[in-house]
C-alpha cells in the first residue's frame, strides 16, 4: 500500500477549481464491519443520492458516477480499511487513496479536495519504532500507518551453562558470570545500534521499548541521543511476542503518544489565549488569522464541521455575505472547516487534529497558534 505523505496531502490541498466543483468521497471498506461488497455499495449509494440532491448535484453527476463505478468494479480490500476518492472530471482530477484505517462515510462537494481526514490519519499514524529486547535477543520493528514496514532481529547466545555452575565451582562461576554480563552488555549495545540504523533508514518519530525493568534501565543509556529524545511509553510485550501481539500493543502506544501530543498543543493554545499572546480560538478569530497568514499551527477537533463563507479573493469568514477584506459578496460553504484546513496546509501551517479533547471543545473546537 502506498504511504500517504504530508507532501501528497499538500499537493491535493493546493488543487482548486473555481468553476467546477470537486467531489471528495470517504468510504469505510473495512471487511471486519462491511463483510459483503454489497454493504459498501449500498452505503455509497445513499451518499450519492444525498450529494445528487444538493445545489451542485447536476454539476457533479459525472464524478459521482465514476466513483460508483470504481467501487462497484471490485475493490481489492487486502490491508485496505478505508478509501478516499477525489474527483473533478472537468479539471482532470482523479485520485484514489487506499487507507489502512477505517474512515467515516461522507461525500463533500466544494472547490477543493477535503483533505482534513487524510491529515488526521497521517498524524495519528506517525512511524513508531519498537525495540523488544532481553539479554540474548533483540527484535526491532517499524510501524507506519498501522502497518509493519521494516523489521530486523539479532540473537547473541550467552554461554549455555552460565546459570548452572554449582557451589564447587563458584570461583569459575564468578568469572563466567563476569564474562556473561560483559556479553549481555555488548548485546544491548548492538541492539541499540540496530535501533539507530533503522531510525536512519526510516526516520520513525518515536521509540518504544519492550523489556524488563532491569534490561530497559541498562539499554536506555546506550541509545543514541536522538533515540533517547524520542522515547515513548514502554510497550507491554516482550522479546518473545508474536508479530500480531506487537502490532496490537504498538497501536496502543501510538494512541497514547498522539493524545499526549494533542494535549500539549491544546494546553499551549489555552495558555496563549488566556494571556492574549500569539493564540486565538473560535471560528471567526481563527479564520481571521488564516486570512492574515499569521497562523503557524491550526488546531481543530476531529469531525468538527461548520458552515461559513469564502470570497473570490480567498478570504474565509464565519459570517457573510460581505467579504471582510474587499467588501465583495462571498459564496456560502456548507463546511468552512475543511477549507480552513486546506488553506492552512497551503500556507505551510502545521495542522493538529485532536480527538476527544474537552479543553479544545471549550475553546470553540478550533484555534490557532500564531507566528506573530
């Protein structure tokens, strides 16, 4: 499955069609919930009927038909749990993105692709390195977008009788124990080197260690400083875990890391708004910051949707119909939030999509950390 990148999302966000609407379709194709292809087709048909009845129904009929045909032609759902399709036939846009996670079923019709969901997925599934290690074995995994993308294993056997010497040979046992400890430390050093090599190859954002307290305390000082800075909560499996067990435990760690990152961003937003310094919250203020190109980070609640307005000059507004910049009459948008995400991405802003953060809900479900 091709990896979704920030660059690819920004390319989509930069596509704009003022005279022909763009259809963005997100579809849950997870075989664990949508067992039969007919189940998926039935849900898509309901979305298509709703979009066809909208103000742009006639203009997007061809796009809706093409999406329907693509889904009906037989999807290969091996490893695919969600589907994102972007279509604007008059402008030659046709992009199908297969996703390793399920998505909410919806169709959005607007002047640009609705990429907020893709941005959220990229954030949720930042590459995670997992190092499982004991005194003889080390296994290193890299998960990206919920899938295993790299792995390596290292086994360095200790002397077979290192723990079997009796009292009669205690002097020899002590020497053997010293040698064994030295070999174990060398093994941990090698394991740390393996982790750093995979970091150089894959650039994972966080590292989680699965080990006993004793082994974890011994290996952490041996890690490269870059990896020590990226340590995340310990993973709850050991070196002998199955690949399925490692993947399930890694997803738990990923969610913990993402929630902590979101909480830190929202806390910074809350403090900035409270101090009246380099932060705004609420729809109107946030759109104003985007219009002035002052936003450095856009913070938005997952699933937040709100109607709004857009001017031909590019300005967004919570209220219309007159543009706050040039006084022209603006076009009404069913969902101005997805336009705000697109504008933020094209301006080079970081977008933080937060899941279930009550503090952000209190602030109006959207805000921005400002550049100045």
